[in-house]
C-alpha cells in the first residue's frame, strides 16, 4: 500500500491511525528511509497516540529506549543505524515479544527481526512530500494493515 504525504501533519495523522489499530497488540513496526525522511516524526506521533507521556526522541546513541503506553504496555524504540555490520545477537527478542516495538534502520538487524511485522518505507520528496509504502508480513501486521483506511 502506497500513501502520499504532503505535510508533517499528514505524517502524524498516519501514525495516529496506525497507533489506533495497534493498541493492545504485540507488533513490530519497521521504519526505513533516508535521514530526514520522517521516521522519528512518525514515531513521536505514534507514541503520543498510544498514550506515551514521555518525550520520544531518536535513540541513535543508546540504540534502544523504552516508554510506557497509556495501557501500561511497553513501547520500545530501536534505532539500528549504528549497528551496520554488527553480527552478534543483541537480545532484541525480548522487546519483540512484548508490547509494541518500532525499529528505525531495520535493514541493519534484518536477521533478528520477527517474521510478523509491519514495514513502512519512507521516500523523501520535495519539501514535506513523502511516499510511504506499507507492507504487512504476518497475520498480526496484516490485520492492522487491513484495518487502515486512508
């Protein structure tokens, strides 16, 4: 599914819509795209829609940050950018087995990701224009994507 985005507000609205569909589910969402494509902006709006009250920012240097959703479940935010070339198992399975996990730069930990995941690819255009391609891989992520209506 391809979605054209023309503003930060539309990016935030997409994140909020996906968050509503993810509530009370265990799901992994991967976000890929160039620097500045909108991945962290999307994650901030997504977390806020899930009831996270802490400030969400990119965990580039810490790699993983965990927050508490409004329902008490965890929201894990992984930034795998600095893991390019890492071959060891970093123990992310624990994150993937509880709450919701958002992974930026997922291509760097591809072999550690669960099979069932919702993948969003951000393609940057001119100004705030973006194309976001969403792909479901597995039953849980398919149910989320099937529930999304533009």
